[in-house]
């Protein structure tokens, strides 16, 4: 998360209450001396009380270039957190960065974390060590840098920090060592699964030139693995997933991927492979990037959901939930991702189409309170398939699905199917629709308009590690909601101007049901 930070400082001696910029934003600023204010963004990191950064500052003064603006060339500033805001104060009077009225051609070079031993802008020491400590926080390893050249220091100089090294985020499930949960981990190590396939390094160190942006590695500080230590008593994984982070040198994923070796308090090891697919091979983790991986006890890539699982519709705080930006894969691929648990998703599947001229249309419907996936041209057998990863899903578990559904001129009869073991099942009855002349075997029927559907399924088979799969299937495309009291029977989906035109989306006006939700009973 990016946090906006202001380095708050005080004006030493102003010749006026304000500073008026002249035409060149450079010379003749209307003050004698001024403490420079800085603003900063640090990528994907929150500032903590006491964080220390260093700033090298240069300017042209009295026609002499590259004059330092603080007594201490490597000026130290310390983070202070108050009322949700973060500001930086100079660690001493000698660290204050001060501009005079005639200064110009300002250049600022900042870095984090601060290093006392760095006394030269071209040789800032940096290290991503082989052994790291979870308690220290990943932000205190590696290096973040920012540089800015400006013609004026009024009112604020913005510094944009970027990571020189990278971060690997691992989400550890609570049952990774103990199937009953609350696993206790002493340490973990990240390394290549096949050492001979890895030509890079994960631990590195050396010097960094803030002016040129060049890192010079010291081979004695390099290693092909990184260990994260959780202290003498270890870490208890009490949450469903616990995030831990390591700083690493940029690297390319080798053939075979990477191994995470997890040790308990007794020193026993469990190895989990990540990034082992052909698609992962050759992927580069560049400087400043964050790689996120979820681990699983069975090393099968299954990241279980927490029930209830909610696919939101409509608006939240007047902001649409389903748009081209929030669901970019819907129109092109028919994929709808659960925003709060992205391992869960829905896939629209087109099974049949009697027309040779019209084409089924996938769209994002946003009008008034409606924000929903939309489909025009639904026919018999077409279906949504919702895929929910689970672990330790017990036999006899009941799952309830609840959602709104709306159509005009669209199919009336629908089924809800669920995969129980290896068999697709459906709770069907003889359903009479809103037009009493039409009855057929189905799970539910629609009206011309909106309706809320709620249906419970009982799974007789357990799932140790796998997927709950539930389908919402068009049972009969021919029987369509024509008027408020009558259906029409057609041999193709309803068309308008030669194109499929029957509105279909997930909505009911005035209803509090504004999602497709799956709950466990």
C-alpha cells in the first residue's frame, strides 16, 4: 500500500510570511534560508515510527556546483507517526537540509534504510543477507532509492522511492505442518528446487551509487538461498493464512521452480515446491517487484476459500462492483473472479446455439443500480460454473447458493447442478412456471423480470483437497419469458435487428440480495 509521507520542517528565517516564486522558479526566492520540505511515496510499504532514511542534497551555490546543503552529507531523518500521518524530522541540527535564496539546480538523492557507514553518495552500502529475521521486518532489508532534480524547493520536493531488490511474499496455511492447525514454524528457506538449474543468487550485497543507479555486487555476500528466522519460540500459524516476507535479489525462475523448506521447533523439515510449472519457467522477478505465493499442506496448489464466498453485484458505496476494469476477463473469456477470494471464480460456458447468423454476447451491464455480468443469446445447456477450492470438506456438508436473476425474452427453466464425488447431481422437480400452461423438470423457473433464487445442496462425498463445483444451467432455451403472463416458444434465442437481444443479468430491483453467495450450513 502506498503511503503519502510529508517531511515536515521549519522555516529558519523568512524575509516574508510567504515565498513568492519568480518567473524562472529558481533564483531570487524571497527568503534568506529555508529548511526544505519533502514528500515521498515508498512502494508497497507502510512507514513505522522510528524508520530512518538518508538524503544526500546538492545544489549550485555562489556559482559553485555540487555544494552540499546539510552539514552531514548523509543527512538522517527519522519517522514520526501521529494521528494516522507520518512525517520525518532531522536526527540532529547537522542533518537539516537548508536552501539559501540564491541556490539553484537542486538535486536530492534519498535511500532507505539509513546506513551510518555511508559517507559517499556513490558508495551506499546495501545487503540482502542470507539469513533474515521476521521480527526485523522485510522493509529493513534491501534498499529503496529516490532521486529528484528540481529548479525550486518551494513548496515541497516529491521523492518517489523504488526498490532495488525484490520481495517474495509467502502465505502459509495454519495446517502446513499440523493437520489440526496452529502449526509452529522455527524457520523457512527459499532456494532453487534443482541447484544446478539456477544461475542467479537470492542473497546479495555490495555498494549502490545513488547518482548513477549502478549496483556493484560483492561476491562474498552472495548466496543461492535465503533463510527467514522466526526466533527461538517460532511463529504460530493461528490464522487461515499467515503472510511472511523475504527480501531477495532479482532472479529468474529456473526449470523445476523454487523450494520452500519449512522447519519446526525440532528441526524436522517439510519441503513445498512453488513456481514449478512450465509457464513459470523463465519468469523474472525484477527489482522493486513483489512475488506472492500461497502454500498448501498437500503441495497441490489448492488455496481453500473461507465460507461464505461472495461474488458482489450492484454497487458498494455507490461504486459499481462489476465493470470492465474490475472483471477484465469477463467479455473476452467468460471468467468472473471473486474479488475478496481470488482463488474462487465462475466460468460461463456456451454449449449450443441453433442460429447460424447471430452470436452470443457477453457484456458488463451497468445501469442505475445494476452492475452485473450480462449474456444475450442463452440456449439449452449453457451454464455458469462456480469453482470454489476447499480442503477437509466433510461428507454431509450442505452448501446454499443465493442470487438474483433477471430476464426479458430469455429462458425460463433452469437447473442447479453440483459435482458430488465424480457425479454431477441436480435436485429437480416438476416445476410449473409463471405461465401455468408450461411445466417441465427443473430446479427453478424465472419470470419476465427479476427473481431471487435460493437453493441448498448436500454433498455426500468428502473433498480432502480439491474443488466444490456448482453450475447454474439453462434447462430449456426454447421456453422464453415473453410477457408478464405468458411465455413464448421459439426455435432460437430472441433477436432484435438480427442480433441476440434478450436481456439477462443478475439483479432484482429493490432486493437486498446483491451478490451470488455460497454459504456452508
